[in-house]
C-alpha cells in the first residue's frame, strides 16, 4: 500500500516521555526511522542510489554533506534545467530521504520533462547521534534546538555550492528552481532572499510552509513564487502561531507534552510579504478546482500581480500537513503510526497530519507548470 509523504517543520525536537529517564527524538512522520506499525501497511521500497542517482559532496557548513542528482536520459546535453527539492524536517537516515524523493512525485516528473533533479540532505547535530536531518530555516534557538541561526550550519552556503556543482558538472544552465516542503519550504524562502543565491533562483514553490516569526521582518526577494498551504494543518498553523506537535497513543490520548518548534506568521501575512517584494497589491484572480472526490477538501487557485502572475497560491481548505495531491486519506495516512525503541522497550505513537486533497490538484505538477514559465 502506498505510504503518504508527510513531513515535519521542527528542526530539532525532543519530548520527555518518562521524566528524568529517557528522551524520545520525534520524526514528524518520516517513515523509515524504525519499524512502521503494522496498520500502516508496507512502504514503497526506498530508492537505490545506483539506480539513476549521482552523489555529490560539499564541504560547506563544517562537514561533508551529500546531495543526490537525477540525470534523466531525456535531459538535453547542455543548458539543462535544475529543480532543487528540499525535504521537510525529521528524516533519520538517507533511506528516509530516498523514499521521500519517490513519494514527492518528482522522480517521474523529472524523467518525463527532462529536467535535472537534486535532492540535498539537511544536517544533523553532530553531538547527537539520534538527531534528524533538518534545515537552518531561520528560526532562532530554543532549549530544544541547539543549532540556532548564524551558528554552526550555513545551509545557504551549502545549497549555493550545490548549484555550483550542478552547473559545473551536470550541464545545468541558468534555469534553477527550488521547491521545499515544511521546514524545507521555510528554507526555500530564506534561500531566495539571501544575497548569495537570490539572483540564481528563477522561481520557487513552497508547500505547507510560512515565514518564521524570527525572520518575518527580513527582506524578501522578488522571486516568482507559488505558495501551497492548507487551512486545517495541525503542524503549520494557517493563522500563524506556535509550531506544536502532539504525539498520541493508540487511543488518541496525548503522549507527553506538545513539542514546541518555534513560531510562524500566518499564511496571509507570509503572502503579503511576498506580494510586497514584488510590488503587488492583494487583488487576485481566483478559480476553484472541481470537487471530484468529496474528500473533505476544496482547492482554490489564486493569481496575483496582474497579467505577470509572478505570485500564485493554492489554498487547500480542510487540508493538512501533506504533500498535496499525493497519497490517500485512509486512517493510516491521516494519522500515521510509528514504533521506536525507547529505554529497552518499544514505544508506539501516532502523529496527526490531516488530509491531502484528492480532487486532482498535485503540488509537484503545479510547481512544474509554474516553473517552466521562467
């Protein structure tokens, strides 16, 4: 059975399950950290790097970092287009990352369209072997987050190096696009605004991501942008506020205290900041995607900035923290179940992720239609 791509927004989160005894590192719904509960079905097999991926290494951020490149046979010999896909926070190992490349839909899309795909990996806290891959998206540090902004991890520099590698070694030209989900979407917003990468990104897209409160006043660049957000996201609050994730037991009761992952401004405030960077007002042209599935969601597509339409959004009413248009809305998908070893025993827990839309809107396909205009 297909396992949905559900990602998290917290860079480094722990919750105390048994006081003074053990800390559980959460994974915000990555699927291969430990044995997935039997009710979740079987995962798609993870990608093997030797199938069609090239690995590239970068010394940025104080340590060796890995990125996977897909070079499809359909790509032209030179002047290739590059799509950089930034994963969400919470993957434990590269098998998680490989599996999520497939689950995002971008592997098939890249083969079909002849574009080079790069899937960089975030970083882990080198002092914590149980840490997960995350991006330094600009949220400042808390007691649960030991690598705050401007310390240790220069992800902007790392991703700039990945662009250099793509253009030097893999025939990529000037058309570079970025798409990120959750923590990766917040990183994309930071990447597009930084002086080292700002002029190199032709267009970008984010999924279930908003500006961190810590960076809400920082200048944004006028990069053509597609924002995909959902009104019922339990992890990335549509109206802004604290990023809180509640682990649940099998009966739905809370398991420990909610995990704090910083704060974000609302989707509307994020959109307004993007529009202001483009010099555009709030006037929009809207249309609704036909409700094909009666799945509890509706999708409205909006265009801004007049005929140039350099800013667009897709609002999934009733949607959750999902790569929208992928997966299903079975109980196992909406409330993913995980098992991990804690203190010598197995702990089973659930994370509420919410619905994906099944009405025919697909975030990756929508991003590609937007990118190819630039």
